[in-house]
C-alpha cells in the first residue's frame, strides 16, 4: 500500500473522492482509539491523517489529534474536517492539527490541501492523479489513459474530461461547462461543448464512451454507470 493515510471514522463521499484524486490510500479506523489505530497501521507507518470532527464528538476528535501528535510514532500531517459551528472551538488548539477544511466538503479543496500538506511534510511521491475504473488521469503531466491505453487528447479535451471526472454524477449545462472549462471570456457557443464531448467519446472508445452521458434538455454528466442512451 503506497502513501497510507489514516482516516477516522470513515472515508466516503467527497472524502473518498479526494483520496482518489490525490492518489493516496485511506486506512479507515471507525473509532478514535489508539489501540485500533495501532492494529491497522501498516509497517511503514501513516503518511498523514484525516480526522472528521464533524462525524465525532468534538472532544474525542481533539483528544485523538493530541494522542497522534504525542505517540512514539507520531502521525503527521493531520487534517481536520469540521462543521462551521465548530470553528470557534479550535481556538488555542492550533498545535493539534496542520490544516482544516469546513463542510460541506469540496473534493478539489480537500485534495489540494491533502496533497500540499503531504508534500510539505517531505512526501514527494504523492501523485496528483484522478482514477475512475479503467480511466486514469495524471493531473501533473496532463496525460490520460483508458484501460492502459494512452489517450491522445487536446488541452481542452483533457480539461473537459478532468472537470467532469472530478465531479462525478453531477449534471452540468453546456453554458456552465463553457464558463468553468473554457472560461468566462470564451465567446464560443454551446456547440463547442457538443463537439468536444463527441471527440472525447470517440477517444474513450465504444466500451468506455458511456463515461460521459447526455442528460436530455440539460447537458452532460460523468458516471461509471453505463447508459445506452448517450
């Protein structure tokens, strides 16, 4: 297992997607107990920890951070996930964690903070990678592969695929995709999106074209669930 990150008490939803984007492996421990954490710890130790204080009693989350800081085999960096109402409780506890993210948790923000903290801690092997099944995208080299085959993508094709794959199952209108991928200064019409989607599907191949689905009268979405009405 490469770059194992302790995740307490769960790793699902946007947290799991952020781990996928960053290219690190979560080791989930459901209860904030050191004995359970030690039992799950890999031989090389944890590269960091993500503690979801919004899913735990706040005092338990803080106590766990303190214990992780002071155990013989310290764990760091520690990223804390919070609800808005918990922010005031962080006062005078800043030494117990390295960074925090406030819910609702955004995949891109959490992935960026996790990658940044791991690199600052000296972990240069963190691959900025996005993976969905047989689709793999290296976010640093702008290379995408499908079933091990390198895809010959233009810059905008890559950016469109990256944006959709970073937000799986969310439906985006053509206008939203134009503004978010091409930029607000772009004056092209909605047909630009249709053309790029058609090219992407061709390059994904018939077996994987379903990754980008058409939502009638709305726009497009990325999904790993096949739908024959593309």
